[in-house]
């Protein structure tokens, strides 16, 4: 659905031409959807009777979720999962809508995953007015985003259950990815909630009470996702601190082991170095038992040092 004008009325849905969409004033409503950012597609906006502020917002390059009432119409901008991920782009895709009685004009610069299920509802005659269409997008986007946010929490649960020194380096990259995803989602999920709450409170002729109920339901789901993302971000930060502590403990344990080995062999090195000097007068140099006596002395000193370290608990992990 790269660019289409759809007429909804009398339980039937059909695509119409640009001129008919611009001039239509009969039963049902017209939905003009532009899925792309080229000049040819955006040319459909000409002659659609859109306020200048709304027209500028529809074609803006950078946007954030918002909802503003302009006379009896509303400028609605919400974000949802993309139909296909693109490297270097925002995690969520925006859909900008100008909604008034009898007409909805929407623009997405990248394909939105929610467009297909909404189009299916439209063709099944489940969407009969502009309020139904906006509510359908809100419900579809929140329904698609909810499992993705839940997966972040589940993955973090798995990281917490497998938290051990041997997994430090593997878990650090996983937790960093989860934290990055949570921040990317949180950037737009909370404003989505605010925009939908603002829309639900608007008193406009094309928004029925049932539509308000569905929009509030979607806003509540966005609010819950916002809380979940906050929890994921805080838990990820706490886990990162725990991993840092574990890594520090590993380094301390290894440094202590190296220090213990060095301290054990320090006096032994002194003795062997002293007795290994090539000078006259070393006691018992000619005795056959002298070598084994030195070995026994070194072993005794080593055992004594190890026993001392055990006594002061240096050998405990």
C-alpha cells in the first residue's frame, strides 16, 4: 500500500482516484494514505484541504508523538514497530494523521507494521468512520509493541538467573543490548501514551464514545509498557553493577592467588639463591645428605607459610 486513496462507506471499501478523494463529500469517509517520502506521493496532499500547520507536520522529517486539535480536526502522530528493520534508523516508525469528519490523511516515511492489519479490518467492514480508523491504529500498534517490550523483561530475567562469574563477559554484552533497546523504546512509548490520552479527551464530532474507550485502552497499554521499560532499564543498570562487582572480585581473587604464590616462593628463592653462590665455605657442601636437608627445609618453610595464610583466611574464596 505505497500510496492509496480509499473510500469507506455503506459497508464497502474501494480505492478511488486522487481527484475523487479530494472532492468527495458523501457518506462514509475517505482515507488517503501515503507510504513513502518521495515528491510524487507527497503530491497527493495538494488539494486535500489541510491546514498549513497540519500539512507541515505531515511531511516533517523528524517528529515525535503528539496530538493537537485544530478546529474540528486533530493532528495525531504516534510511533509503532516498523514492517522491516533498517540499520541506522529509529527503532519505531511514525504515522502522522490529519483526522476530521469524513476524511483521514496519513503519512508514513517507512512502512509501518500496523498498516496491514488495519487495512484488513477496513476491508472486513470493521472500520466505519475516522474515529474507528485512529482507534484501530492505536490498538494495533500497542498490540504489536507489547510482546517486544515483554521479551526484553524475559531476557533480563534469564540474565539474572544465570548470573555467575563464568558468564560475566557474555552477560555484559546481552545486558548492554537490552538496556539500549529499552532506551530506544522508552523514547517514544511514553509520548505515545500522552498523545492517545490527549486524543481521548478531545470533543470532536467524528470521535464516538466507543472509540474513546478503545483509545484509552491502548493508552493504558502504553502506560504499562512505559513502566515495564523503566523497570527493565533500572534492572539492567543494577545487573551491570553486579557484573562489575563480580569482575572486580575475580580480579581480586586472581591477584591474591598470585600474591600468595609469590610470598610462598620468596623465602625459598632466598635460601636457594644463598646456597647456590659459587663461593668457598658453604656449610656441609661436601656432605651427601646436605641436598635433601635443603629440600626438606624448603618444604617445611612452604608448608608453614601456607598454614599461616590458611589461619588468617587468605586462602578462602
